């Protein structure tokens, strides 16, 4: 039985760390560090998703501009084309989307609004749980 994004969010929570597009990369890096996360969603004042800023974006900017990049605005280096998923997306779909797109964080939208974020770690944890449950069912079937 597949696990859906809604189930993952119900367990892990729906809190999403967001930043303003005008924030400096240095401040965004502090936000990543303080929250111990690898990505923040960039939103406007109404909460609409404008992009995503990840550790990879930070590294790319610093590699291109050196320490001067830290004063650059997040909006200048963020990933603007953001793939999203819905609460009805399954873990199998998430693995395909994330592997195909080569990214580790996927914002979740519900009714056109940001409803959470899923990391590759969340997907792996859910899949392990799914496999353990299947194994228990098989053991019960064999024993019964």
C-alpha cells in the first residue's frame, strides 16, 4: 500500500522555513545553519512560492563570485523553476521526481498554497517504514 505525502506531513509536520527574495545569501546561509536544513523556500509577502534556495545554490554562487557572493540577494541565485508535489503524491512518485530532477527537497502545495516540504530523507524514512510493514504482513501470512 503506497504512502502519500499527506501521511508524511501529518507525521513530520508542515512547517516550512521560508525567506524573502531580498535577503542576502549570507543571511540565508545563517538560516540554513540555524535550522539545520539544506533548503529554504523563497516566498513573496503573500506566501507564493518564488523559488527555492539550497546549499547547492550557495556553493555555486560562492564558487562563481567568491566571498562577494554573500552580499548577493537570494533572488539572484535561487532556483526559480521549482518542481512541486501535492499531498496525493506517493513515495514512489517522489523517488522518481527527485531522482530524475536530481534534487533533494520538494515543496508541497495544497490548494495553490505552500503546505509543507519533503526531503529525500523523509522519502527514505517512509519507504523503510513501508517495507517493514510489508515484511510484517508477509511474516504474519506465513505464520498464519
